C-alpha cells in the first residue's frame, strides 16, 4: 500500500518543483487567484478566457504600467495551453512588491473604499471582506485613543451592554491632495499647510500607555511578530480645515501594504 501511494505523491511534488523552478525564470508566471480575466489586449480588451490559481503561463511580452484597484503593475501578454491574452501583473506571482514608490495609489484606493465610501469602524467590527484585504492575519490592526487620561490601546470588540463602542470621526474627502511630507501643525495648533493627505516613512511604530498592578502608567510597544518588525512603515495624516482628523500607520509584510494602527489620540493625551 505504501509503495502505491508514494509514486503519485512523488509525482505531485515533482510537478510543484518544476512549476516553481519555471516560474522563477523571466519568461513564465503563475496565476494567483481564481477566475482571473485574461483580456484580448490591456486595459479595455474583451475577456477571452479565465485562469485559476496555479496556472503556469509563458510570458511573451511586457506591456505598459497601470494602476488598478490601488495596485500599480504591468500588463503581460501570456500563452497558456495555446491560448493568448493579457493579464495584469498583480494577479500573478511576478507582481510588483510593495514599496514607497507604489504607496500613494494604494493609499488613494484604500481611502476611497474604506473611509470615504464606507465607515472604517463598521468595516472592522463587522469583519468585512473589504477591510480584511488590508489587515494582516497575524498581527491585525490596533487602535489607539484617549479616554481622558492617556493614549491607550483599544481593542475592536463591541459589547453593547457595556457600551464600549467608540465612535471616531470620519474624515471628509480632501480632494485627493497628496504630499510626501509631514503637515506643519494641525494636532494641538491649527496647521498652515494645505488640506490633504500627508505621508512619510517612520522608523518605529508609536507606543501606548499601559498600567501595572499599582495603576502606574508605562509605555508599551505594539506587538508585531519579529519577522515583520523590519518592514517599511509609513504614517498617514489626513488634514482637513487645518486640523488632523485621522492618523494611520501602514507597513509592509509579505510583499504587501497593511493597515497596522489607527491613531485616534487627541492633543490632550
């Protein structure tokens, strides 16, 4: 019985090894996702067929770059089992990895879908599939807010009886003005900077206030698995009417941008 089972298993392992080896070359790619549209030509070409997870394709040509749903990538002309078409790079294993260079289109799409068109709090509380695309399954998202004493960590757990649902303000659309810098003021004093979205890299994530058994406050780091700690981090500030209405932190892990912290602490904290 064992001898009979080993041969199919060996064949599967060999096939997977061949697929991975081929995919590491410059003229192949592997589809990621199911029912991925393959178009007659980039952008607006009609869908000529679909491919599913793991389909190995020969790359014939690298096309132009485009931003689709916040993903900045290239189109590729492919051949699969004799059929030809174009696939967007973000739907394959050769997609562009997250970097500061492609953060702005990602952020713009995130803001439009998760803040301007929806309520971020409700998306998180309801565990919406939309927001799950931006929350890492290992370290999740942390929220900081000021209950009147210090900036503390707030867990997204709604308990209607205890009334611990904390409503925060929803920023308005600030006309998609982006600046790769930090706004001047806007937290405890009104800013003279133009309203818009400001973002810049940071070395560390913010700490929050915790208490010991005697009730004394001390600063504690937000827990991120060791293997992700060196990922690039960006702080985002939304400035409207001269005041910062929302602060968020994003970081890179597993080649993607993720929402890590929502900082709703105010000046009094």
